[in-house]
C-alpha cells in the first residue's frame, strides 16, 4: 500500500479540478544547477552511472524537494534510455551531449530495430518504485519518455544536432524507413510508460523536444501521429487512480489545436506562446503547463518574481474546469543560481493564492 | 542611368501585382554549396576578405544566377557588418561562426555604442553599386541587414549561442541597457539600408533571425518595436521606384499579425508556418516569402519537386492583390547538392505557371 498523497494540487490541476494555489515543478529540477546534485554525480562517476543506480536516482530526484516546496517530483532519468535499450549504445562525454555508438540511417539498421525487452529498462522501473517509496506521499511522481520523433532525431543523427540534416534527409528521401522507426519507437515508448505507471508513476509526460523543427504538414505526420499512437496505448488509470498524461512540444505553438486533440490531459507550452490566448483556445479541453523562459532565472529575485506574476496574469484568474501547472518552457539551465528558484516557487504559490481570493489579482 | 529591368517578377510579387510565374530566390544562394564560390573564397583568403572586396563580392553574388534562372540577386555580405563598423572587431575562424573581439555586456560598453560613420561601411555600398552594374538589369538586387535584436544577440553573446543566456540575462536584468543597444542598432541599420538603396539596392530585407527565441511579450518590446523603428526610417522610394521592404522573423509564426503591421511590404516565413493560413490571415496587406525547409534539398530531385509543389499548393492559386515569393525558410545549407537547386527553381517556375492557367492547378 502506498502512503496517501499529502499534496495533490499537481494531479488536480492536470485534471482541471480546483486547487488552492497554482502547482509548480520545473523541467530538469533535479540537475546540475544544484551543488548537492553535482556531489552525487561525482560519487556516481558518470551520468549513466547516476541514472542506472536506483539509490542515486532516488537521492537526486528528492534533492530539489528538500530545498523548494515543489508540487511534484519527476523521475531522474534520460529521454534516451529507450534507444539505448534497443542496443544503440548511449554515452555522455564530459561537457558534451549524448552520443550513440550506432546510428540508424540505412535499410538494414532500420530493419534491425525492435521494441526492446522491458527487462533491459528494469533499472528505470526500480528507480520509480524506490522514489515513490521515498516520497512517502509528499507529492506525486511524474514518469516520462522522449516522443517517438524526438528519439528518432537522436537515433538518426547519433547525438544532438543544430540542423537535423540527417534525420530530415532520411524523412524526405525515405519516408517509409522513417515511418518504420517511428512505429517501433511509439510501441516501445508506450510499453515503457506503462511499466513506469505499474512501478508507481502517478502521471506521465511525453517530451517532443524536437517536434518544433518540422515543417507544417510534416509535424503532423512524423511527430504528432506517433505521439497519438503512444497515448492511445498508455493506461489512463492505475489501481483506481487517474494517471494524467502531459504532451510537451517545444516550438509547437502553431499547432496547439491539433496537439490538444492528441489524447493528453495537459499540453506543455514554451515561452513563445501567449498563455491567455492558449487558454481561450484550448482551456475547455486540456490543462496547460508552462511557460517561463528559463533565462529569466539569471535576473534578480525581484525580476524573477515580476516575470512569474506576468505568466500567472497571462493565464488569468483560475476558473471552473481550467487548469494551469506552472513550469519553465524548457529545462532549467545548469548555470541557474539556486536562489532564483526559491523566488520563483515562492512567488508562484503566493501570487496564485492571491489570484484565488474573491477580490484578488 | 541604370539598365532597364528585364525580369521584374520579384518586385511585382513584393507589391502584390500579378506575375507570370512565382518568383524565386534563396537565402544564402551565393554560398559554400557552390564549388565556384569555394574557389573565389580560397582566392580571397578569408570570409571578410571576400565580403570587403568589391570585385569578389560581385563575382560571388552573380555565381548562382549563372547556374540557375533565379528571379533576384542578393548582395553578398554578412549580417554583422554594422556591429563590426561600431568597433567590435568581427572575425570568422575556420569551421566556426562569427566572433566579436569585444562584447557588449556592461554599462560602459553600452554607453560607448554609437551609430557608426557610414564611411566605414563604404565597401558594402561599393559592392552594391558594382553588383548592380554587373547585373545590367537582369534581375533586381536585394540589400539587407540583421535586425536590431539579432545584431544585439551577437553583440552581447560575442558570437553564436544555443541558449541566448547572456543577451536574455541582460534583457531581464537591465532592460534599460538593452533598450539603449537596440535604439543605436535601429538607427544604424536604418542608415545602412538607406545607403544601400542609394547605392542601387532595389529592395531591402531585415533578417530577424533570432526574434523567435524571445518570449511572447518580450518579442514585441525587444525585437519587433525596433524593426518598426528601422522600417519607419527606411525610404520607400528611390528615383521614382518603389523599394519593397521584407521582414523575416525566423520562428515568428505565432506573431504574424503583429509582424504584418510593422511596415514591411513582405513578411518572410519559415517552414513551420502554414502558407495557406498565413495568406488568409495576412494576404490582403502584405506579400509572403518562403517557406521550404532547406533540408528538403537533401532528398532526390523528384522529392524536391514534390515538396516545392506542396509549398505552391499551400499558398494556392494566385489571385488579385496577393503575392508570393518562393524561398527557403532559412539559408541554404553548405552541404546542399547543387543539382537539387536546379530541380527546385525549375519546379517553381513550371508548376507556378501551370497554377496560373485558367484550368490549371
């Protein structure tokens, strides 16, 4: 039996139920900007050493909650665990992004792809169980995965990219191969998220970090359709509890109507989107998550508070059947001063309570 | 006296006048993907050696016109000539992007900025005159500049960036300093574009390459307002000829209505924008330019032609008082096979003529 949840504001906001304040968590909240994270990372020796060890993963997941009254925890892991389990050989060189030993660019490599045995990802599910137990009902735990398209970008490029030349070349030249990669990815991601839910994840998020680099028309066919394929297979309930699903497309602001119809309960927004306009457009069917520019956190605490209020004002006063989860529009930078996050979280809680008072705001 | 213009389809489309085909040119059409460009570059020794020499600049500007029946030429230069003339010391290391010797991050550096003496940019205006003469009326010549915000990104970061941390930190922490940089940039860019027009540029384009990285609200205040300030000072006529003005904001698709009201005749679009929707929204007040993903050019000639038709179909059949200039949604990649451009230009001309036939399309 799990401990009863003491703070369910995040789950309630996801389902557009009333909350006393706007819940807040931050993408990459367990990360390099925290000295305690860097200390654990040093003990673990490498990023994958950290991510694959249940005890370390639990430790770093809980670190930001010790510092800040955040309303949700998110599993500490990487979006590329699934292609790693497919045998592509993920590594992280110091000071660089992720690299795959094998790239998927030709017919043979595509044909060899299959949904990996979920036992290869056991370390992730073990971490989920361990974190859930350590949280002891404090706040809900979010599980996650990269979207099929975002995983495909890394699998074809072999790492990060600034022009997506390889993956787009394959998509335009051999759409059949790209569709096959995306089918395998979608089925793998669905199984992966379901196993996280079985292990204790109370909500799940799909990161379509690179959906926004696609052309109109191609986004729908090569990214969104496969996110839908994932969501259609991911369970919506576990042990009698609703499991909210969040879909975040960086740079997806032009396709919000279509994204909101993909089957998620929550649509994640980056800072280019006007939150008030998005609420008017979508607020009756999904909750919204976002959307402070993480670079705001390099300004003074007063400036941080001002920009936090601007985001909350942009969403507007909470109303019936609307939901907002405060977040950044992208992962927090490793260079962020930790005291900026103190100001952010405090201002979200304080000001959003004020907006809920009869004559507040 | 200049030679009369033999092909004015580009200028006509900018002003939403009828044309027999959709005019086409490509951002960075004179560039590294062409072997003849690389040969001239080698003779010149360095990128700045190329850009500052009138004869070389003329030679490379005309190279793509020798290969392809493009409908416009664009001055060969760099968007960072203006901050270089401000004394920041621009250089290009091999295989890297632009670098400034001095960065503009503090009160003293901002206070020292001023609109540079346009004589320091004489090499650009000389190149414009020389190119105009060499074109001999074949197609019109486009002049250009980076937008005030885009120039500021490079001036504060000291070069390219993937997170815009320095420039956004300054903007959030010291908006007063950022506004002062942008004022100086806007006045300098306006003087620069006017001098290009005086030297022979028949249209001008403002590249807001990094406007799309700003948050909603900040884009309007820190990028668009200063593009407006430029456009309000740039002449609309020269020697009795209208000088069309193009404003291109990469990633600006969410702000098209506001961009279309900035004072430009043409709005440039990247590939994330649905061209048909943009036409319905803006087509009565501005012409549209764009928007093929340059990565399409890595596929087969047949696939290139198919995607070109998709862009033309998305804009739809030409009608009265509408204008479309075919272009990429970003500069052409140095890795592009030159024969892909042959297919692109031919398909734009052939298919757009077909769309203009009474029962075409």
